């Protein structure tokens, strides 16, 4: 949604923002720019040549829009030509928006040869933007981690990382104020659907979906995907974990001796958290980058962050997937295990459950 919003703004589609704060900008601030948008979720990258195929398809689309189809095979050279042609034909600097920029690397983390090949291709591809900066108005990239900028972005050394910047800590997600100001009717409907008051529904939303923090200022952020799904369906469930399974994290968890089954309260240094290397050996950092852990506290004196599960949805979902993996993928058996434990917890009779 953030990328789509930027896309529409830079295309000058002011009618989409009617009545919103951004609509108060002066007419001169609504200049229409050529936008090159690339979402790496559009393809898989497990086989050799698939990354080149995705880049070729996207470049062909851009070439049809801003120039002639190129016979050149190298993605980097074609990218250079597209940027130059878009600038030349429109008379306006180009905007580049890249979503999930690191997916071609993360997808092949278990194939070092192909990972190195993808790093090389993306290094050359992203380096084009540095060489073409006179033609560019704005560049924005999102991904899970930074993956060691020296390996992918050594040619693009004028990037500004905003991952832990307090000024942008609420840029993704829904803040408490936004939830109160914009979702009140939906919260009331949710309460009616669940047989409770609006205040009770709001309390359950907070417990289930709130608790994300993306910098040391600790601004509370709700998971937007789950909040919207809950209000739409008038029910509260673990929607985010229904959208995907953290298979790689679960396997990483089970294949190593982490000393504790619970990552709640893990302490990491600022340099560790800022490293962004989601493919490293630190499970807590990988869980943070992928949204399964969040910042729970910051020690100013030592420059250390305390990490933990953001909310009930994430804790429940991670534990459920972990139990299912331990049970050999048997969903029914793992669910029965959890239900049995829950019943004894409610009776305050853990000893009987352990003995049984």
C-alpha cells in the first residue's frame, strides 16, 4: 500500500487523494513523473535464469511505454536505456519504486552458487541508478533486510536507510490514534458481531494485533492486514499467520540448539539490529526482520535493544507452526496437544498434564 500510494502521487493522480491532507499541496507539487515500479513478488527465483526472465519481462513493459524494445540482453544496460528514454520523452525526472528487492536472494539462500549469481545481477542492476542520478527524482526500495549493502549496493552508495529512524517509525501500519480516528464504525460493527461492546472489541484488537515497534521511540503499530481483515469479517482470528508459514525460520529454529525455546526478551546490540542481514545465523535477528519479533525496549546507556513477540497473534502462530513441525506436519495432533495443554492451564493443574 505504501508503494502504491507513492506510485499514484508521483503519477499526479490527485483525484485519488481528494479530501486527504496531501490534497492541500499546491498545484506545482503535483507534477506528473514517469514511474518505474518493480515488485519482485511477481516471480520465483529457485531455478537458474528465472531472475533474468523476470527482469526481462519488466524491462519489456517499460520499453513499450517509454521507448523501443531493446535487443540488448544485459538487464543493467536495458535499465539504463529505459531511464534515459523516460526522462528524455517526458521531460521529467524518473521515479523508481522497487518492492521486495531482496527476494531473489532470500529465495535461494540454500543455494550459494545461485545466490552469488543473483547478487551479481542485482549489484549491476541497482548500480545503474547511481550512474543515472541526474535523471532521477526519487528512488525507494523495500525489503526484509539490507543483506550486507557492500555486496548488493556498493555501486549505489547514496542510499539513506530509514529502517530504525524514529521519524519513519509509523510509516507502515496503523497507529492507535489512526485506529480511533478512522475505524470507529468498523470497531462498533466488530463488537456487535462478537457480542461485546466497542471498547471490549478495541481491547481485543490491541491484544491480538498491536505491539509492533520499529524504532527506539516505541510508537505502537497495529498489523494493518489483520486489523482490516478482522473488521471486514467481524471476527478476531490469527489472519496474518493464515497468509503464510515461516517455514525457513521454523526449520532454522529446529536445526540449531538455541538454549531456550522462547525468544522473548532477547537482547541485541544496535549494530546487530542495524546489520539487516536476514540470512545470518542469528535467529532472533531473522525473526525481527521478518516481523515475528519486535522492539520491546531500548537501553540508551549500552545501545541495546530488547526484542519480543509483538502480540498474541504472532506468539500463537509461531508456537502453532513450531508444534506442527515437531509433530511431523500433523496439524490435528499439534492442535490436540495445544488444546490439552490449554485445558489443564485453565484448571491450574499443569502437574497432571505433564504426568498424563
